[in-house]
C-alpha cells in the first residue's frame, strides 16, 4: 500500500518540488497539501500539473483530517514545531525539512514521538552530497583538533545559523570540542567577530545576495589546512531525494533521528 503523505508548505520553493515528486511516485500518495495563500485550489493545478484531486488546506490540522501516514514540513521556523507536535498527536510520522528548531525543541519532539510510538526524521539539509560533507567532517574531527565553520546564505534568510550548520556544529561538537588557543571571552577588541559558539564550535554566518546555501568546515593544523565545502544552487532538486528517502524510512521508526547521514550510514558511530 502506498505511503499517504501530507506536505505542509507544498507551494513553497522546497515543498513544491517535494510535492511534485510525491505525485509522480508509485509508492507514495499525496493525500494533503498545506498553504494559506493557495487554500481551496487543487495542488496539481497550483503546481502547473494536471489536477490531482487533492485540495490545498490552510492549516495542518485541517489537512490531517485525511488518513495520513507521514507529514512533511517545509514551512517556516515559527510554525514547524507546532505542526510536528500536532501530527504526532494525530498518530502521524513526521519528516522535518524546515530549519530553526534548537536542541531543546528536538528534545521535546523526541519525547512526544516516543510517547506516541511514531518516528520523526529531521535534517537541516536533505541533500545527499551535503550529508556526505557532514559525514566526512565527522570523520575528520576524530583526527584533527581545531576547526571552525563558515556558512553562506542569501540575505533574505530569516534564521541563523541555518538548520544545516546548527546540526553540523552540534554533531561535530559531540565528537570533540575544537581547541581554541585564546578563549573567545578573552579576545581583545570585539569578541563578537569570532562568531557564535555552538556546541563549542565557532560558527560564522554570512548573508549576501548571490548565495543560496553553502557551508565550509576549515580544519587548521600547523602548516596545513583541510577544507570541506558544500554549495547548493538555486533549484531545490538536491533536497528532494533525501526527503523522499526519509518519508519511506520514517514509518518504520520510533523516536527522533536527526541528520540524513544517520539514515545513509546507520551502522556507523557518529
Ligand atoms: N532541510 C533541507 O534540506 C531544506 C531545504 C530547503 C529549505 N529548507 C527550509 O525549509 C523551510 C521552507 O523553505 P522555502 O525556501 O521552501 O520557503 P518558502 O518558499 O517561503 O515556502 C514556505 C511554504 O510554507 C507555507 N507556509 C508558510 N508559513 C505557513 C504557515 N504558518 N502555515 C502553513 N503553511 C505555511 C508557504 O505557503 P503560504 O505562505 O501560502 O502559507 C509556502 O508554501 C525553511 O526553513 C528552509 O530553511 C530546508
């Protein structure tokens, strides 16, 4: 039987690409779509496809009145947590693409997911190559003691750091806290120029036109450097296959998995 999916944010940049691919997949069925501005329209027609028979709703609560297996959320940092908890309370698994949640939010989501015996897969970045960049960085951080992260995004991005780098810094900080010669609070001048400290990792967020989303981990050693960098382009395609992989796997899970790399490399300690 096909997995029944509701996409919240189905008319947005990322959600529309995910909704299109779900409509085209034989093993997935789009049973609901959420957007406030397009409520009442057929989602197929709204995406420039043939009518699908699925009417866009203006809230996740409404869309979940339809029998649903998985909610995919690509909406807004301020709404994603409410959507997730609402879906879990309806007995629906969740795939979180939206950024902006912090560690405490995820702790709460994990508790509710276990309580409801449902799965949640959240990834700051559902691109397969970004997941590989994270995986390689986690391996490198086992051997190298000093690194910092720079992220690049469009100046219109409302949250910082990106979900990608929040997750990356937390995962790398769990491997080890990078060594700082001068602690940030002992810096003379303007300590803020050393960036934000996330899980012990210095993170520098740049917001300028012409960037979509990129991140770079710089490992510094005496007389040598290693740089691992990922850059995404203007189209949302990189995020679709990872999101659909999560949709297909989440129905077999209970609790929270954070990071596409944990789905790709489930047997490796990270
Ligand atoms: N994890 C990843 O790999 C990944 C990849 C791409 C993007 N993202 C994240 O995904 C999120 C969405 O990004 P985007 O670029 O696709 O944004 P976007 O183009 O602005 O699309 C947002 C979508 O959510 C809907 N929406 C917004 N607020 C809503 C609400 N309160 N209730 C219901 N629907 C709502 C919008 O429709 P209406 O305004 O009509 O309601 C629209 O369909 C961001 O947090 C972004 O950082 C993550």
